[in-house]
C-alpha cells in the first residue's frame, strides 16, 4: 500500500519513515530465507551498534534487559523502532525481544480505569451502531454492508447545529503506544477498539471506562465486527471478529472478552490484516495484505513471495470454507545484481474491507499492486468473488503492469526493468444506488481517480473523475463516503521536501503547505459539485505536520467528516463544503484512564459517528507524521 520503512545507518536518533525515493543504503541485509536467527545473532547484527553506545538518546543494552520482552516487541512492531524493524522478519523481532527482555508482563490497565459495573450487554436489535468499517456492516449479523460510511440520522442523532457545538467529552490513552490507528466499533453504549499493543478494549461510550481487555498476538488496526452467536438465545451472546497485523484472526465473546477461537489465516511472515472483515449468512470474509514490498528495499532480500488473498471462515467455529489467492504461485525468475533469487508473481494484497452484494451473492474487493514481476491482471483492480465458493466471477483492472516495491527507490524493481506508479487501491469498494436508481460500485484509487463501475455488467466503467494528483502516498487512501446522491473523496497527495539542515538526521520532511483536499462528486455521472482545498499547517507546527488528508471520510445527513495529517478533525457541509466544526487534536490530553496521552496526525479509519457522539483516534507517525496515542470522544454541548 503506502508504507515505507527503512534500516537507518546512524544511531543518534530514531528517524521517521521515508518516502521510497529517499531510501538510504541498508546497514544489514535481511536473510533471503524466511527463517529466524537466534536473538543473540539478531542483536549483534541489527542492534548492538546503537545499543552498546553511551548516549542519553538511546537506551543501553542494560536498560533493555530490564524491560519486559513484550514491550520491546511492541516497540519493534508498531512503536518508536518500527522504522528499523520493518525489514526484519517477525520471527527475528520476536527472537531479539525475547533475548533482551524479561518475562514480566508489560502491565495491565490500572484498576481505576475500569467501570464499577463491568458487564457488557448488547441488544438483540441495537438502537444505534457503527459496526465494523462502515455503519451498514450489519449489527444483526446480516452483513449487508455496502461500505458507504454513511450514518443515518436516526443512528447518528446529531444535526448540523449540534455538530457546530461539538465538545470533547473524554479522552482515553493507549499506554506505551506512539500510534492510534484502530477503527472503533460502537453499538449503543459499548465501544470496542484495538490498539498498537494488540489490546482489544471494551468500554462505555458515554464515559470511556473499561469493562474488559483482550490481548491479541500482534497489533490490531482493523475494524471489529460484532455478530450474534447463533448457538445462544437471541441477543444474549455475541462474537467480536477481527484480525491482527501478524496474520491471526479472532473470535472473542463480546460480553466477556473470552477467546472463542483464533485462526492463522496466512503464514507468510510479512502478513498484515489491515482491512476489516465482512460477514454474511454465518460466514466472515477476511482480506489479507502484506508489507513485503517494503522489505524489497534490502538488496539481499529474495523478493517476493507473498500472495494477497481473501479467506472465508465459518463464524461458529473458525473453520476455513475457502481461500482465494490474487496471484499464482511465485517461482524463481532470475537473480538480482547481488545474486539474490527473484520470485514472482507476488503481491496484490487486499488492504480494505470487502463489500457484500447479497442480491448477486458476490463479494467485491479492491486490490493492491504487484510486488515483483510478472505483472498480473488482478492487481489494481476491483474483483467480484462468489461468496459461496470464492471463485472469481469477474474483475476490472484499472491500472495494468503496476509492479512496485521499495526496490524501485533505485530505479529497478525486483525482477523487472520497469517500476509501476504504485496506484493500488487502499479503500473499500462502495456499493450504492444513485438518485436515478442505478446501482454502482464506487472505488477511490491512489492515482487520484474515483471510478464508478456497473455491477450488472461485470464492472464496466461508467465514469471516472480525477480528484487529486495521486502517487505512492497520494490520491484516495483509506475510504470515501456516499449518501447515493454525492460521493465524498479526500486525498492524501503528501509532498516531501529534501532535508537542508545538516544537523537534522531526517533525509526528508513532510511539506507543511501542500497536500490534501476534499471533493464532492455526483454519484450519477461523476461531475464535481465542489472541491475544498486543505488548510496549510501554521507557522511553528510540529515537524510531521501536513495538510494531507489520507484518512477515511464519514458522512451523516448534512455533514461530512474528514481528518488530516495536521491532527485536525473537521466537519463540512455536504451542500457547499463549508467548514462547520474544526478541532485540533495535536496536543496533550487528560485521560479517563490516567495514561499520559497526546494527539498527533490522523490517518486510517477517520471519524465514527453514532448515538450523538463522534469518536476518532489520533496519532500516526508512519509516513513521517506526528505520533500520538489517544482515542477522543466528542458530543454536543
């Protein structure tokens, strides 16, 4: 998709992640085979050069040996050291964390963070919910999810005047994290949200107090889908369905936080389950993606062997019903200049939540690029899968021959002499009906183009409209919203500046004045109704501030919510694009759980609006943004 992480040659600081064109030579090569070294060997190769120094800015090995290994692993997975660790296999990260750290627990939330009444009760028919990636995910379990990210007025319980007066009600800090990237699910007065620490939190929507926590194997950023358990009396027990960023997928009882089952849906060690699941008729559908394209920046890495897929599991017990890969089996197809084997085809990850078309019994997904040659015909495409069998019913590729990886920083992709533009899809397809009654699939692409396809004609292109410049970190990143009349698309279009300060270790900085923009298009024909430019960062803003708007858009009647890398969450009029409300999250917060917390850049799921409240996570240092670790809840005065 659009993450770029790198081993860095200097140890005087931890640098933010870099754009591919500014990647530096690697200090050490990742082993070209997927086998873990001993923790001692990993430490000597990858860590000792920094952590054997005496420096106020770098914890010495002796300090690391007093930390819980789970905390060290979290720091490598999604914390301050992720820019160094992402080219390492997870087995190597686990090995070095175990070698360095203690077996002590990283610590549970304090007792004061929990509610006096910890019971969780979900109604058989909730009065209001935002269940999964979109509010139409189907709290009843029907899963009739169009992924419109449109919340009805009855469920939103917010009007335009109330939005103008939104105030912070409470803040919740994610202890020890530097990123807050998970999508909250809200059902009546219950919130379920993951974290970079891999903790699932069940909490009260009105107060933010905890009811229970569950520890997953890895970071959890995907949305959580709640469904009733069919073997229990109606409305008495529910499951929460979600994946982590190591390839595990879980079913956890919503009322208690008890694990019901978990399945490792993909064994490749670069797997990440970023997109939320979808469900229909007792089956949950899981999109599978990977960060392996980043590892290809290491000339010693054998790129690439990951294959994107969709996996169907039975909700009752986790049994796999089918798995459909998006490429064929990779085979060796040459050598790199260093003599490392190249493999392909590969890639075509599925980064976003699938969309259910119950009428046609089809599942729509949007796919990523190829990581290595040969290019395949399912990359950068909208693909329709038969929900019962997983067979491909049709596909519509909109950008051909898009082979891209971190190796393209040197001008040559692994196994090919040409690099694609990295125009994959990171956002979910939206199934909607225009005001004229025509069914359409809407898809926003990193190219900066919004597409409308005809589901009745195997994805035939109806219209296409450019809303942004596009690029590796450009275009539509995480999601659009529509009410059937208009579709709203925010763009990233991050611009980077070369570093000119010789004393600053970062090789590039985010341009604080360029990027972003929100556009309203008519669903019927793609004509632009309005476009609102982003707001440049003010003078003196923190480094990492950018006006880019990669986060997903959300809509309620009359109002569209969009977030920004500058830390702002804004509400706009759907009629004109006028800003109705603007809140800067890039500051310190007093939290209900007593954890020190600060907001930062906002990226990923965007706002969740339900039952008179607006929820948003703040903190996203990936791509060079500003770190943060807070969940914020707003309500009218």
